């Protein structure tokens, strides 16, 4: 296929307008070479950024510059450089052409985006048109287009959600896009945590299997995929790793620490119990706990003592409607004091318990 054919097929594939035959052609083109897959992922992310995030920050010039500067080859011979740059120039030209076409189609498709949100202090359960059940945790948003379930089953998540995926046709996979990663469902039940204010991305598989795709390696240009199996938790820390939550927005190209751990079935509620109004902390720091409580009870928690923020606590809370009751239980087992003024909570050290 020449560039014009590839451009048209990619646009139709990404915007959900491709026929079954065209879908198969695109899949063959993507699998033909790793570079093809990389270009496709760039385009796919650009399209969904335009649809679900801020279209003003995604345009053909930015996309062109991002790819052209990000693919600069290393130093070998002059002849090798010429060949490499020839490939880069062709790739950039193709990306720019497809991005322009996608951008021109943005207005029509953006009008079809639907959003469901769970406000701070609330949990919301929804059933999508394909039968998939989704629980949204506090301060989370789920976006999808009006044609969801017909030719695509793609959603965009900001925050935390638990997915119980309905069976679907193999050629229409269920895909969750987050700011940094794409999650493809290969099973049925998984939890996904991707809050913008957290220093990590996390997914927990209860049943089935998912693949996580994105810039996982330190080398920002090497697209990676990790498979997460039942009763496994994948956590990817943004660089640098922080114990507290006071940090600047991470560069998605600087992700470094990856953890995959096995969990006992009896401890799964630590990751998905929130949808049943259960909070479980297993050796979490007070800083981590504070972030969860802020979302659950729609408050702001202040802790100025860095050492206090690092104190670890284990415990569980079921259907506790008041943050004051949670804090009272924590105080009974931890050297803290607290005061509540409206929606502001101040936690200080209880020196009498030292």
C-alpha cells in the first residue's frame, strides 16, 4: 500500500468507519513492522486526546514536531544517518498527513462525546450500552462516544473505576484509555486507578487478563506491553517516585519503576472494596490514606509534619459515613490529633503518645 492508502485506512480505523476487510488490512499493516505499530499508537493517542482531553493542545504542528524531534537517530555513519532520516521523514510525513485528516474530523466526532462523572464524596455505578458494568470512584470521569458498542468499545478514564466487561465480538475489543496508558481487556473484571494527582498508575485484575500498553520503559520511544493476569496488581510509578502526594505533573516519558505483585484472593478488597463502601488500608502511609479520605469524604486534609505523613496504618472501614469516625478510629491506634473545620481537616502529631 502507498501512503495515501495507508492514511485513508488508518483514519477510517481510528474513527470507527472501517469495514471488516479494512480492519483486517490495518491489523496486517500494524503487525508487519514494529515501527508501524509505533506510528499507529501515536495516531491513536492523538485522536483520543483530541476527543477526550483538550483539543487546543493537540494539533498537527505539535504532532509533527513531537514525532520529528522524538525519533532522531543515533550517530553511526553518514550513510546510515541518511537512511535513518529517510525513514523518519517518511514516517513524519505520513503522521502529519493522517493527523491533519483526523483533526479536520474532530469537530463532528467531539460533539458525540458523552461523560459520566462521580463527584468527590460519591460513587456511581453505570451500565454501558454493551452491558458492561462500571463503578466510578469519587472524583472520577468516564468519557465515551455516542456510537459506543456499535463499531467501537473504547472509553477514556480519569480517576478510578472497576470494570465488569460484558462479552463482545473479538473484533471489537474493550479498550480503556488513560492519560499515559491504554488497557485492553482480555478477561472480564479489573480495577483501574489513574488519578492525575497520584504519582502512579495501577491496575488490579480480579478475573481474566488485561494488557497495558504505553511508554513503560525508560526509553521513551520503545512502546511496551505488559500482561496482567488474575490476582495480579501492576503499579507503575512516575519518575521520580514519591512517598507523599505533593509533586509536579510527571512527564509520561519518564516512567521508571514497575511493580507486578501477586495478591491473595482474601485481600482483593484492598483494591476493589471501595465500590462496596469498604476502605481497606494494609500498611498504607497517612499521606496515602489522606488522599483516599479526601476523595471519599470531599474534604481537604492538611499535614505539615513530613514524619507524620510517613506513619503506616492498617485497618478497614465499612459504610462509615463520617470522616470524623474514621479519624477517631485511626487516632485510637496511631499517635495523631485532628481538628475539623468545615471541609478542612488538620492532622497533627500527638506527642503524648510518643
